[in-house]
């Protein structure tokens, strides 16, 4: 039975984890969004209490 021979399956397992832990995170971290968010002004918004009619 080929499942009992760990040689090729272990190499595939190690290579796939290498891809998941090294290559994919670097590609994701290097991604930049085309629409960078604009900085929010530091001024505080004026809040008013609500006048409930009941």
C-alpha cells in the first residue's frame, strides 16, 4: 500500500507547509490597496443630546 511509505508524502507535506508559512504571507503583506483611506481630521464632532418627545 503506498500510504504506508512516508517518503514522498512527508516531502509534499513539508513543501506545502513551507508555501503556506513563507510564500503566501509575504505576498499578502506586500499587497497595497489601490484606494488608501484618507486621514480623519482630529477635530471632535459636536454632539447634542436628543430631545425625546415622550
